[in-house]
C-alpha cells in the first residue's frame, strides 16, 4: 500500500483542509493518507481551539486514514524544528510521499532553494547569528541573511510567505534524511494565512477561530457540515481562557526558575513580570511585552512553556522522535499499520501507559489544556479522562 503524509493542526478542520486531502490523493495516487497532527498546543504558541480527539475524528471523517500526534517537543517550536519532527514521523511510518500547501504551488522552486541554501549553510548560519546580535528577531535575521547571500541571484521562492517557509523546511528535513520521500505541493487557495474575515468557501483558520470564539456569525460556508456540527457542540479554547493561570504563574514563579523555562533568554523575565502585574487580559499583556526582537509567535511559545512549566532540559531530552502516538485510524489505515508495523523503528503507542520522557511532556500539556480556570467542571474532567482512557479512534 502506498501512503502519502501531511502535516496538520486542524485548528479547526475547514474546507481548505479538505481540499488539501483530496489534492494529495490525486497527486500521489496514494491508497492511504497519514496525518501528523499537533496535540493540545500549536506551532504559533497557542492552545488548540478544541481537543485532539475531536480534531482526529474530523480528519478521519474527511479522508485521512491515520492520525498520529506531533509531540509537544516539536509542535510548539519554530518552523525548522516543527518540520523536522513531522518529517521524521512520516518517514518512520514509511510514507512514499508528503504533500504541503504553499503560496507557490510548484515543487521545483522548493527543491532548488533547498539545494542552494545547503551550499551556503555555513555562511547563512554565520549571518543569522550576526544579525540577531544586532537585536532583530530570528525570522528577520534569516530574511536578511538570505537577502545578503542571494542578492545578485535571488532564490526562486518568495520566503516572505508563511506556507512557503514551512514547505521549504519540510523539503530540507526530508533532504537531511536522504530524501526518502517524494515531496509534493499544492497551491494554497482562498484566504491568506493571517486573514481575519471568514469570507468565501475557503477561509483562513485564523478567521474561522475568531468568528467561532466571538460568536460573530456562521462558519457553515467555510467548514464541512460534520465539522461545523461538531464545533457547535464544543467548548472553545483560546489564550484568554488561560490568562488567569498564566498570570498566576508569572507572579509566583521564582526568577531563577523562570529563567530555566524553554525559550526564556536575555533577561526578558522582569519585562514579563511587570507586564503581568499591569495587564487585565492576555491580549493586553502581549501588547506590553512585544518588542522588535521578539515576534508575537515567539512570545506566545514562551508563554506556552511557562504555562506548562517546560524547562530547557526537558525540551532537549525530547529533541529526537523516540515514539509515535496513534490517535485514530480508518479500516484502510489499520490495514496499512499492520503491513508496516514490523518495520517501524520506534515504538507505536496506542495507550498512555507506556512511552518515554517525550510522552510525559504531551501528558502534562494535555493536563494543562484541561485546567483552564473557566472550563466547566464536567467538561474539564472528561478532557483529563480522555487523555488516559481513550484508545485510538476507529472509523
């Protein structure tokens, strides 16, 4: 059986995701679609709008055959690390292809750009470090380094676009493994990544989440009917829900312990504490702490690690994919897993009773996800129970 892999968050599942699945099937002719999906907290440093089991079921209902979890140690990281973890998992699961959406829509520019960047890797890394010392953010330092190296012969890819950037990192991660999978890309359709208005049949996840949380209108035009029905029954999560818990952490944690939290560096601790004292909401807090050096996304990831009490040592220990956690399968997915299981080089976990230190980060993140002060008690209890008792969903 041929399998094609995709990397997803489904925050929430919408028509653009359905298009991605269908196009992946058509491009690859794969019999099975494998989705590596982030768990409770996501790459942009925010809680998922709903739990991973709900999102897994949405995926299985719309053409995905296997859903596995991208561990916290990768799902809450910068694009390079996020992509590396996901590609390693798809490789372990013996996928022949992987497919991502991009603003470019053609794979050749990604392959060409990855090769040229590899040739200039040492100089690129040196320039990034140099620009960061000047006080610019990591993404800006990367842009300035690329512009400096390739100013006379630019890369054939617009790397100001978020999906192009992530796609390039997928290709680079695959190349580092010896290119075991064939990369594919589809043109991203409809709304832009950061669009905040849910217009048309394909809207951005950002716009859909905003409309859901603010209850500012129907999302039915942008979300498949089964997903829309499920979302209407869900308690929706956002950073504001966790603000009291984050503020408590910031105002009670010892400075030395705060400095040990992953991504906290360069003396930002006093700024965070001062802003926590002065702010009545998460949005107000973020406006107070944002600087030229720290992007909104990087700050949100810092806050996620503070919220989950994730220190530098724990993330370093989780730097390699040491297991794969299975969240759900269709009948075709079960048949595929049976056919490749003996060749998977890391444990395939379907229950939380076993695992490594990497799994402990995911369990802790799920407990925090279920512990927001404003969650209804019965719902919070069900979330905690799900994490330990729910077997992979079978559809």
